[in-house]
C-alpha cells in the first residue's frame, strides 16, 4: 500500500470499558481496508473516537477529554458513542465533546459499527429522533449542569440560510433531505454547515444545533 493510500485511511481509536470488547472491535476494524486502528496512546490525532460503554460514568468523560480540545478545529476527532441510553444531561456533555452519532449497545453489531464509521467519515450525523428530541428539550429548558462548557457566552448571529438549515438539522433531517426541502444542492448545504461550524468554533452539526438553542436562536 502506498503512502498516499495510507494517508487516506480513517484513523480510529477504540475506547471501551473492558479490554476484551476493545480487542474484539479492533480486530474487526483491522481487516477493513478503509480503516487504520490507532492505540489509545498513539501520538496521531484520530479522525474518529469510538466509545463503547454500558454507562457514561465520569471516568468515560475524563478519557474523552484527553482527545477533545477546548478549541476544536477541522482536525478534532468525531465521536461515535455505543452505549446504553444516556441521560439528556449526559447527552449534552458528549455533544460538547464531539458527538456525531449514537448507537444502542444492545442492538449494535460489528457490521453496524463499520457502516457508521464510513457514514461519519462522509460527514453524516446520526442521533435517533427520540434522543435528538430529548437533547433539544434539555437545552431549551436550560437544565444542564452549570459547569457544562460553553463555546461562547456572547450572542452570535446566523445568516438566514444558516437558520433555515439549522431548523432542518434540529428536526433530524439529513443533508439530502435538507437540500430537497430548501431547494439547494447538497454541496451548498454542506458548505453552509461547514462555514457555520468554522465561524462559531463548533465541533459538528449536532453541536451547531445545541449552540443555536443555547443562544435562544431556535
């Protein structure tokens, strides 16, 4: 395999509460030609963090914090969470740490994990609708911990196009569905989301919706 081919591989770090689970998932991913599995202590920044846990305890947040910069940029890892259903409060916290997708541990297979990794690498985000609604309600009613990190306390402006896209994202629609609803191309929708995320220093589209709600914009 050439250096150029290697550089295009998806770099993944598997974090699990037990080593047996971690080794099993790593072995599965290692045979995928699109993936390069990094050890938790690797110096390289992963593209994706895959956290597999039954419960989002404080030690899980401490581990995630090691990989998640306070000021995220385009190179910040995206987080896929495989767990029993987290509380709305925990969900707010993991959104701040880069969450882009959630999968129920009881219902997830190794093949599902591979599919989700590929989808996330293409820019997709996946939260079940009930969980998204729970997250949005939690933010709307301001029932999160006082020490939950904020991106910016200053009021921030969004363009009309960004607001239109944000409303669609908050409803759980995909890029394709948003493009169809707003009569934009998918490329335009992706550009709007990217520019919005970069300008406000956000981690991903889920974080963008949470941020807009915290600002009272949605």
